[in-house]
C-alpha cells in the first residue's frame, strides 16, 4: 500500500508538472503569435477602437492584447505611446489611406484624449481622411471624433452629450452602523484636501463643491470650445442641447444641429471608406489595427544620443511598482539608470498619477534632484499629476501639462481606523495589552488615538505639509505663503496651473521631448524608455499574468461604476501620511 501511494503521488506530481509546462508553452505560443509579421498593403486603413482602459505604455509581453482580442476582436490593448506613434507614422505612410475610428467611448481621461486628438488633427494635414462611426457615442468619444473629417452614428443610436459630473461616494453612515471611526489628521488649512471627507461627511463640503465645480467647468469649457472650432457649433447651443438631453434620445437632432455628418448603418460606412480610399465596391478594405500597425512600423534607427522617457504611472506606493503603480524603489532605480547612462543626454518623465505615499514621493523627488543636476529633466503631465504626483514633478527643470490635466492638490493627510467599538460590541471581541512603554501599542486599531498621539501626528502632518509647500516655493520660485494660498489640497486644471505658476507650458509628451532635445542641443537622437518592462516569462513568474486584462474586462462590464471599486482599491493601499488627490473625474 505504501508503494502504491508513492507511485500515485509521483504520477500526480508528474501530471501537474506536465500541465504547467504545457500551459507555459501555450502562453508563449499565444504571445509569439501576436508578433506575426503584418504587411501593410497599399490603400490600407488604420482601424482604432479605443473603448478600453488605455495604458500609458503598451505591455511588452503582448498577452494583454491577445486576451483583449478574445473579449473584443476589434479591440487591442495598445498604450498611448503606440497610439500616438501609429498616427504620426501613418501620416507619411503611402500605404495608409486614412483612419477609421469606431468607438462608443474612450478609455482614458480628457487630457490624454486631447493629446490623441491633436495628433489626429496633424494627421489630417497630410490630406488623408479620418472617419468616425458608432451606434451610440459617449461625449468623450465624440470629443475625439471631432478631430476627424466625418462623423456618423446609427439612425436609431444616440449621441450622449449631457455635460460633466463627478459623483463621490460617502462612507460615513456605513461606518456609523459598523461602529468604526476613521481618525483623520489633515495638514493645516487643508480644507480642499477632500479625499478624507467621505469618512466623516455625508455630502461634499462647501470648499470641495467649489473646487469640483470650477474643475468641471474648466474642463467642459475646453471640450465645448474645441467642438465649436471643429464643427462650428455655438458653445451656448451645445450647452442648451446638453441641458435638455436633446441629443441623447434623438439621433435626428444630432444631424440637424450639425454634430454628425450623417445617420448610417455600418455597411454604409464601409462603402464610404471604400470610396474615400479609392477601393472598388467589390474590393476588400485592408484593415490594420493599432497593435498590428505597431508591429509593422519599422524600428527607428538607433542613435548614439538618447532622450530617456520615464513613465511614472499610477498611485505612488513604497517599494516595487509596475506599469500601473509607481513604486518608489522601481521608479527611483529607473531615474538613476537614466542619470548614469552616458548615452542619455536628457530626461523626460511622463507623470500620470493622483499621488499616494508622501514618503515614497520624497524618495522619488530626491532622485529627480540628483538627475537634473547632471542633465535636463523635463516633466510631461498626463491625465493626473496631483498631490504626490505634483510632489515628484515640481523638482523638474520645466513642466508641461495639458489644459485638462488635473494637478496641484498640494496637501497631505493621514487616516487611522479605530475599530474598538465594532470589535467589542458588534463582533464580541475584547483585547488587553502588556507593554514596556507608554505608546508601545501606538497604531493599534483596537484603541482610539490618545490626545498626545493625535497631537504628535498633527505635528508630523503639519511638518509634511510645510515641507511640501517649501518644496514648491523653492522649485517654482514662489513665496511659500502664496503656495499655501493656492495649495490647501486644492486641485487645478493644467490651464489654471499655468496661470498660477505651477506649470511652465501647455503641451503633450511630444512637446516635452522636443523641449528636452533643444535643452540638450540634440538634433539627432532616439528614445529610450524606462522602467524596463517585464517580458512574458517574467510576468508569468510574477503571478500577475492576466491582471491588466481582468481590470479592463471588469471596467468594461461596470462602466462608470468601476470608479467605486478603484476608490476602494486605492484606499486599501494607504499607509502612513498621504499626498493623494481626493477624486477622479470621469466623463
């Protein structure tokens, strides 16, 4: 019997190992298949479906694109870097006749949409067409569509233009029912640092409402102004139609008011594209997706001189990070490598972050300081570069932001849960402690903070806020009292931040790279990206194989409700004093 179990165990182990090996081979094969050579034939059309959660960089393991295509055969997971590079290269590619945008929404925020939009406008200058179609079109997709020549929706579809709103979820009553208290320590006068308001309020404070309304109106004005320029529709009229939901429930109104060029079915759009691309009616359109075109684009010839582009994307945490999270260890290493690389003559850091750990932000800032002492260090702000995101940006030599970038939020806070009543009375657990020193049990959730502990924490948070405002005053050449007056946790758009002196110029990543090249006196250079991305095998071994795809799938299923899950996820990462933007804005 003993021998039987020995053989059975050996057989099971062998089978398990074989399954693992076969799984690895399968994944490797799938990843490799996505790299198959794509031939871009004459009269090809670059197809873009951007209704997925667009990352800053395309994943290097290729698996996310493959898994994404299983969800939607027309979608891929191309990052902003490849989307923009594709548009720019296609502009002068004789084999690309035009771009076909087909999307119901766009999976990113207004700042990134604006960058894509600007490159599409540039693409049109080549004389090539850009046509957009969707059965129903959200207003963020419409904003991008207005960069093109022609816009169509289904005759029974809708153009959902209704203005912008930001809804915040408050936890106070839930916490009250659970008998859990969140003890909050905010920086002095940080009345706009509203990330903590959901813990002790059941609606927005007056300061936060003032902040939110100014932000939303600033972003919305930029959007409707661009629509006015592209489509010639009066701004007041756009707002009237948005107020009445007139476009949302009647496609005919969208046509009558000049928002779209026609109401059509998809087969009619295909016929129109054939006409624009000079393809016979019986012919077939050679469609090339973003990911396919990225693999078909020739690699730029490597140059001796390089500009480093460092991607700082996500919430700032202590330790290691990845493509979706800024880890202080990972990003600091990337900055250090770029600084020590003799071939790198200038650095551009692309920041897309709502902030996070104040300590991690300071660790990263120090590396920025060391790097800029040796070579030009330029900041490019994406959708967000607020709070900790602004902390790590402020040390740069020169800061670019998009008009609708959310930045500033110069403020800090700390949260400390007190679950004593919940544990004692609701759950029925009691605790006792033996200790060597008066505050040896500091940080325990089973007891509330003492007055002394609160005072010490308030002092520490106050010092951190003072350090933050002093940093901005030093790096931006401003009075600290002035920084405090525009700080206090308040979030600003990039356009407002320019007027306030928090950024230097409005523009996207391409402008930042161009500026860095000029500062380094470079005429001929290539781009080197940091941090190094994990390949397929590294992703497999990390156990993080399908997380980007899974997140995208959940977000697609939940739509705008995904914001609540994202909020909980961000809150679960909080540790220590935080420099975190209080909200996200979703169109």
